[in-house]
C-alpha cells in the first residue's frame, strides 16, 4: 500500500512525512522540500489538474493541502477563493482518486466546521450539525459533504479529521506570539481568565492520522481530536512560561475589564479569542479507535521550546 500526501510542505504535512518516511510515499503538490523522501508529483489543487497518475488501486490518500486563513487578505471575494481550492479542488482530487481505486481518503478538515465558540460547560462533538459562518469553515463543510456523497457513490472510504488549533515546534501565528511573550516574561494582565480551550499537539494529530491509515473502524467516520486536556488562556501562558525556564508573572485583571479595553482599542476579536471557550469532545475518537493522545499538553508545549532552542 502506497500513501499519497498532499500538503506535504505544510506544518502538519512535514511532520507526517517524517513520521511515515519508512513507507512508500507519493508527495503531491507544487514543490518538494529537501530531504523529503518519496516520489514527487508536481500538481496544483484546482479543478483542471489531472491526478490520475498519482494513485494506484488500494492506495491511501491523506489530503492536508488547503487554502488556510490569509492575514490581510486582499482578494475581493474570499469565499470564492476558499471554495475554489478547499471544495472544488478537493472534490476533483477525490473523484480521480476514487476512479483509480484508492481505498481510503483521509481529509484533514477543521473544528471551524462546528463553529467558533462553545457555551460554558458544553463541547463540540463529531455529530453536531455545522454552524460555521467563517469562509474557511464553509469551504471545509462543503468539501466534507461532497466527500461523503462521493464515498456513498463509489465505495471509497472517507475519513474526516477536525483538529482545533495545532501547535508544535515551528508553529506560527498567534501561538508563536504567545510563546514570544512567555520567553520575554513581561507582566501581563491575563491571570484571571477562566475559559476552556481545546488544543492539539502536532505529535498527537500526526499519531491520529497514522492510526486512521488502516484502522478498520475509521472507515467513513468523522473524528474530533485534541490533547484531551482543556486549558484556560492563563494556564496556557503559565505552562509556556515554565517551559521557557521562567516564573509566570500574570496579573489577575477581571475579564470584564479586558473586554472593555479590547472594545476601546478595536481589539474585540482578539479579546474574544483570549477569553472565549472552544472545547471539543473526543470520546467518539477514543472509543472507536481505542486511541488516546500519546503525549500530554505539558509535554507538547515543552517540545515547542526544547526543539526551538535546539535549532
């Protein structure tokens, strides 16, 4: 069995390739990175691309390529751009995979399919109806729905994995910014935030993807994934600061004050992310696959700092 991987140059894709480099691999994308093992196929994820030469009967496809969130996006119609790649491009890839006898298609989706926030005490499940209003999330919902129909029509098994925020060595964006704050160890007014958020360490997500390659009970299932240990923003910053070898210096400013300051400064969305809840329930994943995250959130955060300093 050969495994075809799209998005192999991405944050998740690179880790996945390293983890299964001893297996026959086909890397499908616009370029390959130095030292990546496997046969390379130069392709673009769009409706015109021909992928039939990438697959053989019985192969598994892991599709992690996508148009993700673009900061300061300059396109006039972002939803159309997301749909072109994440929906239409994905469906073109999957249809050709099915025609060429691919056994299983693993689709890396997003928790944004479920929504942006959870109410206190509740958590998203794999069986919730999608409620996303986010352009990226909408394109992923539409892709999921199309893949399920394709599976019913062709018999190709489809596995959908919806991760929340993924962190690990080399992480970018907001998580990297928080790591920098932890390393500077400045006094921060974030010591009284009691929210709950689910995260997933890169190693845990990769382990679940690998489990889904050939697990018989993964066929035609949707799985949520996390570290199975939800944390508040305050707790996360404390873990990060300790992992940086320093003592946390968080000041317990009331959340209502933070939100008011965010409103005055035009940073309401930032404050909502810092103070809001986003929890996922991975009971279905654990019970169906007899799977548990192999590393703890503490170890996952420690690896971010340890491997960064080892560069």
